[in-house]
């Protein structure tokens, strides 16, 4: 019986497909040029590059403000203040998970959201990725619109 329950839970993680509001191809392509941010800002790319948990959406916030809902094979781009400490937060199975990054003006930063199997639903965590790897992975993804979270950040 337990084996059947576990198999059913795993099937939910890999089937179905969540969708989120997307940018047009031109806007997505411009973000993939990875321009140097100006005016003392840093560029932040947050992305989810796997289909694991395809039916799941997970909210992401930057410094407490909604960045958006992730879905498989999408990325977000946002300019944030350079020379600052920022917190990127994602919802997970049993609460939120934070990743702190220190930014420098004029540089781009890449944060990958990883979905992992959980006890009741899939969890998520964030990890900072080197720029070279991040650019390579983001070029294969489509850009989602920012500012569309399902719920407010609860700390």
C-alpha cells in the first residue's frame, strides 16, 4: 500500500504542467543578452530549468516583494540595487527558504530554484550559480512576467 502511495506522489511531481504569464519572445531574447546593469544596479536572474514538479508553481520574492511564480523552464530578470545585501525567498513544503546574496553594481547574479520531492508536496530551495553556468542555462528558458504571486510573503 505504501509503495502505491509513494508511486502516486512521484507521478504528480513529473506530470501535468504549470503555466505562468510570460513575456513575448523579443523581451525574453533581450534579457538573454546579459547586458551590464547601469545606474548602480545589479541584474538578478532567478530561474527554474527542470520539469520536475511540472504541475507545481512556487512563489519567489526579492527583499520581501513578489518576483513571481515559477514554473518549469522559465526565468525572471529584475534589476536590483548594487552594493547591497538582498534576500531571495521561495516557498517550500514546510515554510519559506531564504538565500542571501551580496551584489556589486554592474554585475549579473543567477539564482536557481530547485524542486525536490517532499513528504506531502514538493519542496523548493534556492542556490546561487556562477555567472557562466547561469547564462548557459537561462538561454534555454523563456522569460516569465514578474509581480504575480499567489499569496503574500509570510515570515
